[in-house]
């Protein structure tokens, strides 16, 4: 392990303590500002899971392979484009769009939406259901 690198091996007490501190810091923060908090949250998440933080973004997109707020052009379908941004982008790995929590019982709860990891998960995974709340959330995030 290199100097300054954090261990995240299971059973490592310092890694477990860092994870517990991260959870305690961010848990139950209803009403926070998505735009104000997502970069800090994700940077701290990178630290706690032992991966590098995103790089500073450059003026052009050519070298912005792992950055916050990566500029993209979206086709409007009529030959024009809109300028958009991806909250966190890592080339060939993922795009991440941060969204405010929709915790059960909160003001932003989506009616009829099952918990992401809860017991209310549909029995027939992979099948489309009549409830489209998740689809609406994903389209809004796009």
C-alpha cells in the first residue's frame, strides 16, 4: 500500500471506522442541496472505498476522462444541440448523475416505489411492471 492510500479490506478496523464515520456524516441529511453536496459526498466516498478522486477538469473535453461536470452535447433531433453536463464521468467506466434522496416518508418520496435494497423488491426481476415511477426518475435524471 502506498503512502496516503487508505485500506478498504474487509475486517480492517481503520477501514471499518472510516466507513462508519462516512455513513454517520451523510446519513439522514434530508433537505440538503444536491448541487452543493454531491461533489463533496462523492470525493469522500472515493476516499473511503480507496479509489482515486476525480481529476481537475480542463477547458476541453479531450482529456477530461475522470471529472466532475463533464461537458457533453446532446442532439435535439433536429440538427441542433444542447450543452449539458454529466455530474461525474469516468471514460469507459461510468456516468453518474446525482439526485436528491427520495427516502420513504420524506417530502420527495415517489409513491409506490419500492426500496432499492429492501424487502419490497419485485419477485420477478427484469420484468416490466405497471409502476413507472423508476422510469420517470431515470428520464428526469437524463
